């Protein structure tokens, strides 16, 4: 590469990183301005708690426990989901009507007639008066795929009146889906027009599937935010979030079936983690009713214990949020995004930096290329910069290229520097240990630079809400590993794949051709299956919604890290960083195990970049997590590397022919 090419690549790279750094600074400011949290408490769960004196569950007007518990969490809202057929039957407000074909129910108390009539009008249910008793009879539709007990009906005025009397703000949560009258969506949202946040109950959002556009339009008119429940695949929720962006709030809750497995400490830690790490700004609380926190429901003192536990739960959550710098409120102001000029032009800067990094990677992979090849790369880089500004699809490809290039470049720079620094050194030289640790830091810095480009180049209000996100995580994990495997397959020759005269690593094409010309051994086939299986597990475990469960030992390990450091480094980095040190030190062994170390090491570098791709995570927390992972990796890598150096020295001494004193250049006894 000529001097002019080198200078131009450095300018492109510096330009992209400078723009990304400025964009990242604005992201930090946006995170600081997004600190208000809405806390909702489920009314039906609260109402299910027994009264202290009687142990019974009286009508809304006679309940005292819910309001006593809510006083422990000032600023919280009561979330009142529509009464369903099931809850109305349980309270005795409904009883099945006799002699009807369609599901019909008699309203047993006329004080609820007005509430039921309003709900039936919104949902389009048939209503009539019984000719003999004059009681109201409601007929609901029979739907084969909907539980009859879960069909929404109405909100009760008694509950709303009690909330007003206790000065507790209420957020109404209507049922979603298709159970609407002719103007049901408008009536429902108008009924709740005073609230600024809207959540839907049931398996679908209001208006799904055909009326999402109307619902989004009505909510925009009322300046109402959509509460998008995390990890809940409510039909139509993602589409509605895109329609309302950025009037969206991420909601996190602990599911009812999970609550028995938590104690107060665990529940508070989980909820606070959702707020701190994933920009969740609405917490949906369910009280403890049974399980680990409250003990045996049939034991003496259960009623008092369940109230005390939940009062402690609410109080400690409020204290934890305030201590962490968050404010409780009824409205979470949407996050701010980058200025328009930056959003328009930063794709060009990212493309220029990525093209420069690709040119540097090509310099390592194809050292025999002529200057015109690099000029062609830079020309394509300029075209990619223009395309990224004009086309979202082109920019997505640029981001994917960034995710692929930088971890590979970091590893190749580390490998090249290590080989330069340790020539010529014995396999047990202390210099190799220091060089491996320095190479780890260098590789991680390059990978983090790529992550900074992606984060600074993509973040906006939509990505903070996870309405949009980086989509190339799986490819960015798998493809670099496959490319390294092709280069380092004959790992026993990697130590010699460095030319001391020209200070160059062996070219990629040269080693790739050597792979195809080498014979296939039974051990190679077994190794391929093991490597592919391990890679498949890594890919399946990537993300928050992995189909693979987490081992109990890993859960314990993660919990320990969080309790000590408050932020948990990623497992792939904790394993990959020390294995990068092991990879470099094992080159002198001339053994196939170096390939395993190298693949794991590259996954650690990819994980650094992937951490920055989590655009819904506050940037400073991402930097903290990455730095912590690197620090722990340096410590563990230093210990493991030191053990490897000492072990290599002992093995060399044992394998040295009797009567010789000169150090052996390698470890033939450990070779493949």
C-alpha cells in the first residue's frame, strides 16, 4: 500500500470515528434526559389479596388492603384491566342465563347495569332485559379460539370511585382483538382519553388485525403513548409500535406464573435491571400471592405476611428507582434523537471508516495485491458512502460490513503484532505472555471502534425504544468464525505463517488453497462436527429470547457477577478474552487446539461489537460492561497465560534430550 493510500485510509477512518464519537456523545445526553418511569400495579392481582381481618375478598367498596399497599409506592398508578366474563362471574356480578344457545349472562345487581351497558356498546355485545325479572342479560360471541372466561366486558364504576377517593391515579387497560362494536375503538380510547399511556390486555392489541391504522390515528390525536410489553408476543403490537413511533414506551413485568419463583430482592433486581439496561420506562407490578416470598398459604399468619411482603416489595422498588436517579410519573417523555443533519450525513462517515478498515484487512489477507486494488476498494467506499445516504437498504449493508470487518481486523492486527513482538523468542518466554496481553487490548480496541461506528451511526429514538434495531447479529457471529476457521484450519502451521524478512503474515488465499489440498483425516471430521455444534449453540443462545434455556450453574454465575459489579459482562467476552491470550501463546505448540482457542477468541471480539449493537441499552452502560469484561479478561488471561508459559517451560525441560542445555525452539512432543 502506497503512502497516499495509507494517508487516505487513515483520514477516512478518523473521519468516521470522529462523527461516530460525536453522535455517541449526543446519545449519552439523550440517555440522561430519559429518566422518567411509569409504575403500574395490577388491580385484579391486588384485589385478589385477602383482607387482614376477615381473609375474604369483599366487593371493591369494601377492600382496604390494595389502597394500603399502594401507599407504600407514591407515584404508582393502579392499572385496571377490563373486567372479563370470568372476573364478573367470580364476583357474583354475572351468572349464566338459562335457556340460551349463545353464551349469555344475567347481571345480578342493577347498580352495575350502566357499566355493563357501556362496555357492551363498545364491544358490540347484544343486550336485552329479561321479561320476567327485568334484569339485564348480556350475550357475548362464541369464539372457538378465545377462552370464554377471558372475554372483556367493562370497567366497574365502584373501582374507579374507590381509586378517586384514595387519590390513586388509574390507568385503564382495555381488551384488544376483534371484540369491538361498529365504533368500538373510538369509544374505548375516548373513555380513557385523560390518560397518556395505553396498554392492552389479551392476546392482541386493540384493532388487530384490520383496524390498527385507525387505532394508531386515534392515539396520535389524543397524544397517547403505546405501552409495548417486553417479551410478550401480543398480536399486532410490533406493527402498532411502528405506526406510533416514537410515541411508544417499553413495558416490563414479571409474569404471574414466574412470581412464585422470586423473592423481594430478586424481583426488585430484575425490574431495576430492565430499567437500567434496556430503556424500559414502564414497570407493571403484580403482588406476591404465593411461593418463595410469602411461604405456605395455609400457615398461620399468612394474611399478615403477604401484606407485609408486598408493602416491603413496593417500598424497596420505589427506593431503588429513586436511588438510581429515576423519577416516577404518569408520562415517560419520548427519548430525543440526533439532529437531522447528523442523521442524514453520518451514514457516509460510517461507510468511509468501514471502507478504510476493509482496505487494511485486505492488506493483511492479500499482501501481494497491487496499489490499484486498494484504489478500487476506496472508490467503492466512496460509492457506498453516497448510497448509504440515499438508501436505507444500502446503509443496512454498510452496517453489516462494519460488523464483519472490525472484529476480523482486530484479530489480524493482534496476530500480526504478536508475531512481530515475539520474533525470535522461545515458547516459554515472558515476552510472549506480555505480547499476548497487549494484543488482547489492541484487538478489543479495534472491535470496540467498530461497535462505536454502529452505535453512533444507528441510534435514534426508535432504536432506543427497540422499534428498530441492528438486524445482522447472527451473520456477524457466524461468518467471521467461518472465515477464521478457513485460514487457521491447519493450526499447527500458524506459528510459521509469518515471514520475518517482510514482516508479513501468510496471505489468506495461500492458506485457503492449502486447506483444500490437504488430506481429510477422521479427526478433522469429528472436529468439524464439534465446531459446528458449538457455533450453533452460540447462535441459538444469542439474544434475550433464546430458545435454549440457561444452566442453573450459569444462572448462579451471572447472578454473582451482577451482585458484585452491578453490570454483568457478556459470557462470550469472559471466555473469549482469556482464550485470545491462550490462542496466541499456543501457536508455539504447533497443535490443532490453537484453532479452537482462536475461534472462541474471535467470538469474544464479535461479542464486543455486538454489545454496542444493543441500541436500546444506554451507551455508558455498554461502555462500562465492555470495559469490565476486558478488565476481567486481562486478569483471567494473565493467569491462564502465565500458567501456559510455565507449563510450556516445564514440558520443554522434560522433553529436552539428556545432556543438552540449549532451549528447544518449539515443542515437538506436543505437535500434531
